[in-house]
C-alpha cells in the first residue's frame, strides 16, 4: 500500500511543487512531498507557476525548494519524476530506489513533462495541464 510519495524534478521550483500539491489535494490520506535533483535549498517556487496554481486554488507561496537525497528517497513508498532522464539518474545512481521510481505520466502515455522554467507562458500552461492529467491518472490507479 502506498502511504507516501516524493515528486522529483530538476530545481524543485516549477513542476514538482505543483505535482506535489495536486497529488496532496487528490490523495489526502497520502503524504506527498517534493524535491529537486539539482535544487538549491530554500528557493521560492517560480512566480509564473505560483500564478497558474492560484488560478486552480492551489497555494505555492509557502513552498521552499529542497534537494533530493537517496536517504530522502528511502523514506517514501513511491518516487515520481518528470522526465525519463531523471528516472535513469535515480535508477543508476541509487539502485536501491529503482523499484519505486516511475514517471509522473506512467498511466497516461509515459511522456516526459518538459521543464517550463523561464520559457513561454504557453509552455507553463501546457506543463500545468499535463501534470493535472497525470496526477488524476495516479489517483485512479492508487484508489482503484
């Protein structure tokens, strides 16, 4: 049984904070946190993502970035990543975590969710929508 999820992206500024909050909202009995493979500790969430999240009633203003560690990964039942290369890094560098590391889009196409950081507003919106779709698919899979 899955009781905890860690969502991973690169900087823990855009994608993983949103996916964390979406999953926490959809799966209130599951502990959900996020981190970044290359995150600097204590950074605020990206301002564009904060605005998009607010449109959907999700608060990101209290988010502070955290860096992923293998010790942190061991604390969670499931690790969800945004990109295939992130899964490859985790599976290669931390083989003890490989059985519980999956793409966020595992249940709906298994495509990478691109990093919108400092790119077009259109890409931010598309990324946000893809994360909404992916987290909804995880809800269905986990609550079957």
